[in-house]
């Protein structure tokens, strides 16, 4: 590189912009730390030299002394732009600027020193440095997106949309789990999300994560495999976000965005499929969707700057999204349901991010981050006519309000506080400490709902003639319990120490989760009015007859007070310890040797540990070879084991108390205001037909003894080659194999057979209530057969259970070609050839559904017959291309193209007659027309193609103003993404077999105006 003399305070601004943009586009990255960056390099003449790294936004500096070979490494650096300067005898000898990205290494090498002179009284800086086009400092693989990049591309303003740009990522196969991505063949609950090092994954289900204002994202890294030992609790991918921070420059601005309904494409109507066996419905209209639509408006504000120059900085971002939606909510042949056939809703999403950065000294940095994400939805139902395809304007009920701060996969929400400290204790020793707390709530409140009014239930046959039975409580059934919430506390400590060729990193972390989750009757309880045909005959569970109770009981009239609730208070503790050796074996060969040890414990509502998975050892190893020694050709490989914890919602389902009781009374009157009975006389105590008196199951019955965790092994190999500064190519292969999983089984037959063999009396046994096991392995349960002998150990072999070992293998070849940002444009094209095969998807299930970790797959062995094949997430071919170009100084265009082959199809039906058994699941098996129909054997869904484009205008006459239009799904290709695959309905061909159950979203247009001062 040629030598150029420049003044220190006038380093070429144009060159700095080019460097920042070139580093700011997404590329392959090899990450080491979860929320920081590494700046490293070499000084050719280290004797007497020091290296100073200055954060250009905050002015904070860090000084390092190169070792005898001239190498220097600065770990745990906050992402941002830095000036890297070599000082000798108090004078700046050389300088260059780098962009340090999250989890990546920024390299700044300095060649032989050149003479420095002076111009006037100012120091002349001699810049003589080289920048490697490929990061060879780490072994992990993934993709990094910066704020500049995200602003230039046509992409949805949410984390899931960004992740979809990554090779090997597909959209989730089940809308029940929202838009959570599937990464590298994993299930939608198998990803880990972080903001500034704090876990923001959905606490309750592990599906999806909290969001933050889109403009607050500084860097977003997607690790799709091969991540080091500091990462855990994921067998899919790691989504790693750092937020923007304030600096010495005062900035503020805002944006307004709208996605109008009038410019959206009309959704395709849904029709009954032509089954050939249902002439009354074949080909008929099922749902009129063309009037469905919504308008969304976004308003955002942000501000940043110094509170104390060079010391204390603040950044605040606020964002609110309002959406008005309308849709048909009832089928054309749904009869009386059309009284609620037109649905409208108004949702408001409030998001906030605030960050304070305080530099006590250049070597001691403190951070505080506040995240807030809250969704509130008001919905109403109206009558609808299919004759006119319009609502009649008659409201059904008073609507309802849903406030959600982390309870669903679609809108997890957040209320988070994060505290972090980074200390550069010496050149070689760095310590980081983080702690934080996340608080969530789940509320669903129908408008006009009075929680103090009990429900009442009666009809003409159960009402005393002449009495008026009021029913002021307009809400029936159950509601989310108003006390439902989640709390999470996370603590983490990391140490880094450089020892010769070894950069050692180790740490410990702990996450404590507390949840309250469940349903209870609206109003707290229900008065159910009844009449006994014979007043003198005792009612089941009663100690007196209605006649003995007096009042209207003499005529057989009585009332029961019904309670029904399943509020659970599960807790869990997830802890881990890790060590990583970043070993520079030679100048060209780097090894990452890591070991992680994890512990997962889940507790029941009673505080008893029912899952205790200890000493889970996860080795990790990675290597990178800078083949030519100049950063233009790199070979890399890595492998390791990864574990996944059990989500809290499994605890709430399997180890929660259940209350379902009725207490009977006779009565003498009815309160005309509340509809409650008066003159009560108890004729029974609270009675439960299924013994549900609010007690929890014995925790020892819930899970198999010595339950193994869900784990996966992974191996990858690849290379990257910089053919020039304008062209980089690469290829990699990835292999993943599921080892074990946790799932529930509800099959009592093996237990009954064991009891028969061992002469156990089961005549009083109430039956098997399901338990968590390791499918495909020998499992031992603790069972109480109600024979007076209490719990006993029951050993059932894998052959007796009949469930096969879980199988899920993912093989992928990833190719890419990239044009770094030069000559005014950036572009990247990727191709993934992959295969996803097995007999289960993981913790989530597209076919049977069910809660996370409680799929239908292993409920009994027949569900796994013919279950091996290509899984729903298998997309054989996937092309992704995205980029942007500055066509003239004021105008930039961007594009994002996705072309993906269709997923495999299935045929689901009933078991053949010779396999049917009592209480089987009916039409839920891989059989059709009595014949085996192996998973994925019914052809493929169509290819999915989507093109998004945008145009941005930044008028030079109005500095800071940006006007942009994004068009998503330009060609309005509403491709089918899912069919109803259940062929049979009680022996006949189901009228809904191969009915369209999902399509890609129609075209939409987003207008955005943004101003920055």
C-alpha cells in the first residue's frame, strides 16, 4: 500500500466512509464473544511502539503494547468505528480506521515505519496499513448485518425478517408458533436470542423473542452453526443483537411509516378442495378473503448525545405501531356462527430502548439498557353475510382487549433492565459482568368484563317457574388467569486472559425463571342451575338429597358452584460454565478449543424438582487456516455438541395443580342484579369426579428417572476466497444429528402389561396421565397403581414402549458469491442445497401440533409408524439474493429475492383395522385408505418465489431527510405454503383434504419518511 501523508485531525473523511461501508455490509463472520468485538493486528517494528484504539463516537481510548512479534489483540471491545494508531516516542507513526462488528474481528496491520514530518504545528501522520478482506481471527460461522445495511435493504422491521436473509434459514412450518425461524433444520423453539448479551428468548415457550425499536439495532449477528462454548441453550441458531449507543455528537430524529391497505394485494379466497367424494362441498367457497386487510402506521423518535462529554452518553429510541385490521372470521357454511363472522381489531405496539454508557476511566466501562415492548389489541365481532360479502354492522358482544407482554410467539414483548460492566484490568486481562431482569405479563380481557360477577348457567328445564334468572356476566368459559406472568433473572461473569499464543476465555452464567400461567373461569366461578328428576334421591357426591336441603330442593331444583382453574407456578434454573482456548498455533493456523458444562432444573408448582439434568458436557472445537497468510483464502472447520433446556410451559402442563370441583346447594331465590342464588343450603362438599381438588401430581410421576436432555451434534467444513477486493466466494457443508429429545407419552399399555406380569392389582387405578420420557430408550417411571402400596419403580424397555429413537439429520451445502461495497453497490447471492430427514421435528410439531416439548409424536408407538421421511422443514433448494446500489448521489435502490423449493407433503389418516386399539387418536396416523403413507411421500408443495424492492431518495438540498418506498412481494405471488393433510374423517374422505391452509402474504407497500438532525 502506498504511503500518504495526512494531518491527524484531517484524516480523509471520504476514505473513512468507504471503509465503514465496506465493513458495514453483511458477510461471513467468525464470532468469539456474545456482544463485543475484537480488534487485532501486527506492527512490523514493535520495539518502542504502542497501539492506541480510539472509539470515534465517544473518544474513549485503549492503549496496548505489541508483543515481541509485533502482534496485538484487544478483546471485548464495544462494536463501533475506531481509529487505530501506532505511536512511537509520543508521535503518531501510522493510523487507519476500522469498523468493529459484533462477534467479529477487525484487523489493522501496519507495515514498516516511514519518516514523519510536520506541517506548521500539526503532526503529519504516515498511513501505511493493510486490511484483510476475510476475517481469519475466529472459527464460528454466521452473518452480520449493520444498521446501514438494514436501512438500505427492503426488509420487514422485525428480527425474524432479518434472520430470513441468512443461508439455511427457512420460515417456520406451523403458524401456531408465529414467525419464529427454523435455522439449520431445527425446530422453531430451538434458537437463542440476545440483546447486549442478555437473553431475550420467549421465557414461557422458547419460541421467538422480544423486539426493540428497529432503528435501535446497531449490529445483528446470526450464528447458524459452529458457535463456541460461551453459547448454549440452542440447537438451532443464535441471534445476537447490539444496540446503538450515544456519543459526543448530539443527534436526534424521527420517522413516519405507513403500509396502507389500499395498496395491498387482495388475499386469495379459500375454497373446498375437489376431493371427488364430497359433492356438496367440492370446489365451493369456504372463506371470502378478498376483503381482508389492514393498515399499519409507525411513528418513531430517537435522540442521542453526551450527558458528560467523553464520560456519560445516552441513546433513547421510541416507536409505536398502530394497525387496523378487518377479516372474515366464519366459513360460508357456518350457519349461526355468521353472527360473529366479521372481525375487526385495533392493535398498538409500544417499544422503547434506552441505553446509558458511562466510562469511569478508559479502562472501566458501565452500561445500562432498558427495553420495553408491549402489545395491546382491541377486537370486535360483527355479523356477516356471504350473499352481500359485507358486514351487517350488528356487533356481537362487546369485544375484548388483549394485553401481551411476552405470552405468545407472535408478540412476546419485554420489560427488561440490563446492567453490564467491562474492565480492561491489564493489556492481557479483561473482565465482564452482566446482570438483568425481564418481567412479563399475559392478559386477555373482554371489553365490559366485570371480574367480580360470577357466571350463571340455566335453561327453561332447570329454572323454577316464576323466577327471573339474570345473567349479567357477558363472558363465559375460561380466561387467561389475571395473575399470569413470567420473570427471569440472568447473571453472567466472563474473564479473558491472553497468554502467549493462547487467548483464554471462561465464564459462568445462571438464569432463574419464575412463571404464573394458566386459565380460570371468567368471574372466578359459575352458578350452574340444575333439577333432579327425583328430589329424594341422593346426587353423586352429595350428603343430602335436594328435598332434605329445603327451599326449591323439595321440587328437585338445586344449584352447583363450579370452580375450574389450572394456575401453575413453575420455576426453573439454567446454569452453565465454559472455557475456551483461542490458540494461535502458527501465524496461519488458529484453533478454538472449548468445553461447556450445563445444568437444567425444572420445578413444579410445589417447588419440587421433576426434571434435573446435570453435568451435561458439550465439547466444541474449531479451526481456521489462513492458507496464503494474507487473509484472502481461509479454510475452516468446527464441530461440537449442543443442549436445549425444557421450556417453562411444559412444567405448567405436566406438573401443575388442576382444580375442577362442584359444590351443591338448594336455594330459595335469585338475586335480580347478579343472577346468583339466595337462601343457600349446602347439600354437598366440593366434589370432583376426576379427583381434581387443586393438588399437583407427585413430581416423581411426571418424568422418567434420569431423563436425558435434548442434544444435537454438529460438524461443518468450508472455505472463503477473496478473488479481488470486489469479489469474494465461499462454500461450506453442515451436518447436524439429533441425539435425544424429551417428549410426553400417554400410552398406558406398557404399564398395564408390567402390572399384569408382576401381579399388581390395577382395578382402582385411574389410568396413566402421561409422562416425559426419552423416546427410543429404556425408561423407568414411578407409578402409583392405587393398590395401597404407593409409588413404585416401573422399568419399561425401549422395545416395550415401541417408540423408535428420535431421528433428525440435516445436511447442507452452502455456496455464496459476494460483491463488497465498492463502486457504489453491494450484492450477495447464496445457494443452499439441503436435506432434512427424520421421524420428528424436535420440540415443535407441524403435523400434530401441541405445546412446545409436548408433541403428539410419541404419545403412543403407532403415531411413529411410517413417521420417518423428509420433514416439513425440508426445502431442497434455496436461492437468496440481496443488495443495494447508489444509482445517483441522491437515489439508492435495493432488492431482496428469495426462491425456495416446496416442502414435502403428507397424507394422514386412520390406522388399519388390525392396528386399531381403544382410545387411539382416530385420523392422526401416517396411513391413508388403510395403507402405509410414509412421511413426505406425497409429493411437494410448489416453489416459493418472492421479490422485494425499494427506492430511497436523500435530497442533498435537505440534509438529514430520507424518503423511501418499499414494495414487498412485487409480483403478488401468493404461493401455497401448507395444505390440510388429513385425508380421512371417520372412514370417509375428509371434505377438507388438501384444502389450502397457508399462503405467502400478498403484495404490500411501505412509505417511510425519516429525518435526522
